[in-house]
């Protein structure tokens, strides 16, 4: 149980981070950007973020997950891995960023689009370097420092971003604010690693080759996952226009914000599951089961509430009138919340169990089907309803369902068993009770978004207690993790004298 308590401690640390970053992101992305940038400006930012994230796959070359797993198994490897990762990412970042800049300036894009994508090319380099550090910290199971750096990033973006927007500067200035946030996050993570973990530079072609070879299976997985996650905005941009991408960007930002609990769980669990798979498979099974229960218990009610109240939410946020087009998108995307959260954990389990090749094939099959569905759906809804993003949202629901059907067979036997099915049934029962209460209040009084949430939240919690979807014992366990002060982050053993990387030896996770 001590191992599971460490996982719980990391989940609590990441949960605190997510609440803080959610609040900062909400202030900026949810309240300011749609008003100050409009749908076209938000569309440019959404497209740039999608492009950055997809390019990071080529910058990282699969070394993020490889680093997490290798450091989790042997912390003496950290310094050699990190220096090699810096060199790989800087080289690839300069090549890819330079290619994007050249392509952008030779294109026929408007001035704002060129400016945003040029800044995005620099962000690719900075963010790629920072991901090397995040992977090292995740392998050390030091989630608190990752949380601190992310909060510093978002705080910088919020302060600088709001300042440039309210003073009349446009979308390019906001992109520069994003760059400033990533630089601050990079420096915060670097300050910890430079003081505690890094030896003096020790660059080795053999070590870099070892990392590239070991990371290649994860490159395939990462590439197909990022294409799957971000191709929707790219396809939408090429088939429609900036405004439609902006409508979709507003809805998808809200959707991703609601999906923060599964993200927290899988981030904290990857290094632990890697160790459990190597040392204690029963503990791994219990950890995965508990994670799946937590995801279903939270995601099903949130999905139900969002589907019912998507219009009330857009109205509560006082978005400009054109963002009424985001309402159906949010309602459709909300349906995927439980499936998306479960898929995050399934992918983490598969990678921890060294089945990343099978997972990459599963995602690749889904991508092919998704693209074949997305293009005609976007074209139809753009012609028939003037909102091609509805086609993207419908395609996302169908694709998630397909991936779940294909991916669930990769999970070790006994993990998706009766307790998980019971958790799903109990979450649905509690959600129905919540929907009944909110639906009645909406029909009779129509009090608006916030009063409905304040009513539905407690009703759902009490219903979960009544059907044993959550127990008092589980709440006490999480509260203990949140209030603990003495559970120090485990430091790695001294690096001096530690074994250097030896290509061809010790192939865990390669």
C-alpha cells in the first residue's frame, strides 16, 4: 500500500496543479480570448497550437516515454539521458523550426498567420527542450516540481497575455506571450535539475544512439497519438476557414479542461506502473483498477452535466454571439469524456507493459478510419449548416468508440473486470439522479449555469455515496494524501559513480 500511497500523493500534487492551471487558463482562454481575438483570431491560435504539438513528435523522437521508463527503473541513468535528450531535441528543433519558418514566409498566408506560425516555430524548440526535463522529473516521480513549473508557465501567459490583449495588441503579441510562458516553465524545471540531478555535461554519441534506438517504438506511438489528437483542427482549417476553427477551438478547450482528472491520473501512474510491471504485477492490477474507477466515477457525471448545460455554459461565459456555433460541438464532444479518460489509462497501461507497438497499430487504424469519416462529414455540415466543425465532433465520438473497442483487448487480463463495470453502472445511476434534479430546476426556474451546477454537484455526490460509487474510506485515503507533509519526494541515489549508458545492455522498455 505504501507504493500506492506514493501514487496517490503524486495524483494529489498534479490535481492541485491542474486546478490552479485550470483557473488561470479559464481566465485567459475562456474569458478573454474569444472576446478580444474573436473567432478568426482564436482559430489562428488553435491551428498554431495543433501544429506545434504535432511537430513536437518529430522533435522528441519518442524519447519522452523512454526517458520516463528508464529513469523510473534506474535513476542513475538520469544525467546521461537528459544531456542526450537536450542535444537531440535542440538539433531537431532547429531543423524543424527553420523549415516551418521558411515554408511560412514563402506561403500566401496573411501577415498575422505568418507571425503566429513563426513564433510557434520557436516554441517548438523551447517546449521540446522542456519536455526532456519533464520526462526526467516524471521518471523521478517528482510531480510537485512539474506542477510548479506548469503553474509558473500559465501565470506568465495569463499576465503577459492579458496585458498585450487589453492594450490593443493582436494575435501575434499573444503568441509571443505564449513563448514567454514556455520559457519560464523551462527555466523553473531547469533550476531543479541543475541543482540536484545533473552532472557536468557528458555528451556521448553512444548514449544518444542508445536513446534514439530505445525511443523508436515510442516515436511510432507518439506520432500516431498526436496525429490522432490534433489532426481534427488541421483538417478543419484546410477544409473550412479560421472562424470555424475558432468555434471548434473554444469548444475543445472547454472539453479538455473538463478532462483534467484522467490526465492527472495517467501522468502520475506511468512511472509507477512501469515499476509495478517489472516487480509486482498484482500491485499493478490494483493500481489500474483504482485508476479506472476514479476516471469513470468523475467523467460520467461531468459528461452528463456538460451535455445538458453546454448552452448555459456558453451563455454564462458571455462569449460573442458567433460562438453560439460552439454549443452543439461541446454537447457532442462531452459524450466522449468517459471514453477518452479510459483510453488515456489504457494507453498508459499498454506502454508500461511494453506493448507500445500494438497500441500504435490500434491508434493508426483509428486514424485512417477517422480521416475517412471526417472529411465527408466536415464538407456536409459546412454546406448544410455552415458549421463543418460539427462533422469533426461527430467523427471524434465514433473514433473514440472504435479505439476503445480495439484497445481494450490489449489490457492485461483481470483489470477490466466486474469492479470496473459496477463503477460504470453506479456512475450512470448517480448521473441520472443529478440530471433529474438539474433538468427539473432548469425546466421550472431556468436559474442559469452556476446555480444548476451548485445543485447538481451535491446531488451527484450524495447519489454516488448512496450507490457506493465512492466510499468514505476512499475519501479518507485521498484526504490523507492531500494533507500529508512528511511524505518527501524520494531523491535518486548520488549520481557520481553511477553507471553510464551502455548501448546493447539493459534494454528495459526499449
